[in-house]
């Protein structure tokens, strides 16, 4: 089999986006059982726990699923960098009444160890963002029987993944919620919209493309397939699902989202990400280019964000969401998928009637 065939055979060609701190195994299982491709976000999982997490999923479903890692290089910021980052955060910590964190020896998980554990665990599909694997790393995953999906924000990044031997590309348009995956160009040159990105990546590489960014319902799924994508990857659309783990405060902010509520920010984690705009994003904008790179800033803001959340304060916590967040709705993840797929059928029928491909219904 190939990844293209796996996606082609999915009863519902929807990939549930891996969402670190917002989705977990229950959502992946619900989606895979309903006929889509569920994804487990393994970025926050320690290498020693990855094998157990993948084995638990395998034990609970025969359906395919994906496991996702964020490719973060080991980070050893200088003491001065940490000190000035903490000085900048001090007033925010004072506001939430939490002590400033201490400098650490290690920031974030060890990606090399995580990848080794994932390769051994051999999930059906592994997806990656923030960089590109080496050919040898892709080959090791292939030997284990795992298909590899690489996230691209530009055509050049899709080509880099194709050259590394990936089986498919997740084309992440600028509408997408959460972190940008860009790794070859700066942020300004990595904000292609989903519609333009999917068609240009399709043209550039001979691999199945998974469209991501701004897809919220069956109309978006139909549109992604019409552009030539093999599947639609949806994240924000699942943020109010029964299986979502993003918490009540974040979900309340989503429920009252205004028409154009999201912005990109580097202030929370040191890597650009899209979320509902709040005061921390606005007031840190002028200095966000100066904060330590991901994952250091994310670790340094962590206790502040958690204290804000505990106090129900939406202004100082991460509220990742994509541009079409207003369309997010509640429900069981499997039910939502079935509804979207039915809507995609209705959209296709309406389009066929409009184009004259089939006569309108009586
Ligand atoms: C809350 C949240 C967390 C995310 N975490 C991850 C992650 O851990 N790994 C990853 O590859 N992508 C992550 N993403 C990005 C998604 O894979 C995907 O690109 C995005 O959700 C698609 O756009 P949409 O949110 O408009 O559907 C995250 C997105 C959101 C909204």
C-alpha cells in the first residue's frame, strides 16, 4: 500500500489535526473509528512514554491513525538571554500573582530521542512539522512500516520533504490555527493561503497533499478535494468537540469569537502561531521579535499562562485558533465528521448542478 491508497480508502477523507494541549488519544480514536485519520500529538510526550501511547492506540483500533512530532532542535539559551526574557515577563507574572520561573538546563523534549521512540513504536502514519527529516530518518520509519507526512508552508518546503522521501505533504495555509510550520523562509514569506498552497504544491510534487487551514465544515472539505487534495486536515473545527482537552476558559473564548478574531504572535512561545488575539499578544507585539526562540519562550511563559487560566483570565493565556474559528461547534468528534462528510456530498451535488455536470434535483 501507499499513503495515497490509505487516504483514498478512508471512508471519510478527513485528517484530525494533531493539537498539542488541545487534543489527545480519545479524539484520535473517535476520528479513526468514525472513518477519518485521527492524530495523536506526541510533541509533549517524553520519549519513554511514546511507545506506550502508540501501543495503547494500536490496541484500541485496527483503523489507521497518525502520530505527530514537532521537530525542535535542542536549545541552550545563554543565561543573559533567559534573564532578559524573564525581566520582560516580570510585570506579567506580577499581574497573575505567580513567581517567575527559574532558568532550566533543558527546554522542551529531546526530539532525537522522541523520533527514535516513535520509529520503534511504528504507528501507521507519522507526521512532522517545523523542519524536515533526513533521508535516513525517513527510511528508518519506512522500514518500520510507517508512512511519513511532512508539513509545508511553501512549495520549497514541500519539495524539501519530497526529496527526503516523504509519502505525503500536509500543506498548511496561513489561515491555520496554532504554530506555523515554516522552516525555510521567514514568516512573511511563509503565509500562503490554503487555496493557493494546495494547488501549487500539487503541481510541484508528485505526492498526495493533505490540505490544512481554515477548513471548518463540509464545504471546506469539498473545496479541499476539488483543489486536488487527498484529504482535509481540520484542527480548529474540533476545538469544541466532546473529546477536546483545551479547557473551559479557552473554549469560552472560542464560543464568543468575533468576525476576525485571530492574529499571529511570537510572544507566547518564540515561534509564530495563530490564535484569538488577547492583551498579551497586543502589548508584546513591539518586542516579540526579541523573545527567545521556541521552545524557550514557551517554557518561560508556561507558569504565567497556567496561572492566568486557573484564574479564568483569557488575556494572558494561549488561545490558538484558525481564521474561521467562528464556525466551530460542539459535538462528538465522530458525529461532527459524519456531519461534515454529508455536507461535503451536498456541496458536491450543488456544484454538479451549477456546472451542469448533473441535472438539478427535481
Ligand atoms: C490548538 C492547536 C494546536 C495545534 N498543535 C499542533 C501540533 O501539535 N502539531 C502540528 O503539527 N500541528 C498543530 N496544529 C496545527 C494543525 O496541524 C493544522 O495545521 C491547523 O489546525 C489547520 O488549520 P485550522 O485550525 O484552521 O483547521 C495545531 C493547531 C491548533 C488549532
